């Protein structure tokens, strides 16, 4: 009798685990999505801080300059400026995600690093353009 009870208990536990598996997998996926969303929000906040600094420097006039620390996440493929916007493209497997910020002035940002790390960026305003470059 004890042997049969043990087998039945193992069977019940096995069925319970089998039924719980989809919920565990879904919870894990949700945690991964939450982590990615948090990283996205942090990077967008970095870009917004850069944007505020660019706007502040451009309003200060010609030859004004300021530096900030800027954290670049992993998998950034390209950084490019288009008129009054700065666009970062991040690889996510076969998908791409763009992070962007528009500015009140023209910008030149050909040298912003794409490798993961923390960089000191200089923002200098001259000739009606904000120049962004690493230290």
C-alpha cells in the first residue's frame, strides 16, 4: 500500500508541475520584457538628458560648451543625425529598435561612440550648429 501511495503522490506532483509550466514560462517572459523595457527607458532618459544639454548650450550662444557623461547600451549599430534629430539604432536579433531625440538647433554628431560604455561627450555650439563629440 505504501508503494502505491508513493507512486500516486509522485504522479500528482508530476501533473501539477506539468499544469504549472505554462504559467512559469509566461512569468519568465514577462520578467524579460520588463527588464528590456527598463533598459529602454534608461537609455531614452540618457538621450533626453543629452537633448536638454544641447538645447541649453545652443541657447547660451556661439562658442558655448558643456560636457556630460553618456551611457551607451550594448548592440547599438548606428548613430546618425538628420537635420535636427539624433537617431540611435539598436540590434535585437533580427529586429531593430530606434531611439531618437529632436533638437531646437542643427546638430553634428558624427563621432558618438556605438560601443557599450560610459563616455564623456562634449557639446559645443558654433556656426548655428551644436557639435557633439567624445572627449
